[in-house]
């Protein structure tokens, strides 16, 4: 049964978020608000938790999972980033964008795309989620919370609680968030002199990035 945490959107209660972090560190899956839609998150280094994350979401190992990072310096620890890529990342973060980049050796091989060795990375702009990441002290593994068989993400904590309370360890409610997924941009072609490719148009405005 999922624990339900009601968090103040402007002044997140550290005491409650520490309890959510403890559940994640025990291998639990949590539903968290982002600056796009809700996401499912788990501990980065827990294989069983990552497998549960994929099962709940209904995706296989070819589906790009995302690392939610606190800032660009943390992101750069998990991906190979050149100067062109970094300039685009700097213009877009924090924000509702997910970037596909070549995974560094810090990323467990089982988490990167099996054929491309790439990983999704994101620096969210959401006060509650940023506080959770700060308390956790490391990136969280994440995927957009789109129920199995559906195409639209969820954005209401009560709906998530009703649908998934027996599969999650925690639901964090900081008020309804947007019902659009993040915009996904593949930056790997830039490493060979090419251009970034928008692979999913979501809440993030690509015009802001000149794409």
C-alpha cells in the first residue's frame, strides 16, 4: 500500500520528503510531480526496483529510462557531453526537457539502451522534486507515468493513488501538475557534427532552443 505524502508546493516539508527518500532507498517505487507530468522514480543502483519500474510502466529494456539530476554538473557525470551539447543543455535546464546522450561509465550498463549505449537525462524545474533529489543526494531513475495501454500521462495524485496504490511505495502530492510529458531531444548526432533531433514534442518549447 502506497504511503501518501501531501507536500506544500512552495515550502516542501523536509520531514515528509525524508520519509519518501527512505522508501526509495529500500527499493520502493514512487510517483512524483515534475514540471511536465507525473513520473515514476526509483533508486538508480537497485536492479529489482528498475525492473519493477519497467513492469509498472509496461515497457521493455529498449525503452529509454531517464536520470533525474539536480543540476548540469551532476548530469555531466553520467553522460559524455561536448561543448556544443553543453551549450544547448545550459539553455534548456532546468526545464521540461529530456536529453538523449551517450552514457558514461557511471551508468550501469543494464540501464542504458542495449544497442545504442545511450541514456535519457533531465534537470527538472519543480521545487518538490528538486528538494527530493537534494535529500536523496543522487539522481533518480525515472519514466513518465503513462499507465499501461494508455497514451496520456497522469497529472493528479489522487488518480495515481487509486490506480497504483498496491504497486507503489509512495505517492507525492504537491498539487496537480501539467498533463504533458517532457520534450525529448536526441543530442547524440551532435557528437558527430550533426544536429539535435526532437524525438518527442512535449511541454518543452523547442523554439526556445532554436530547434
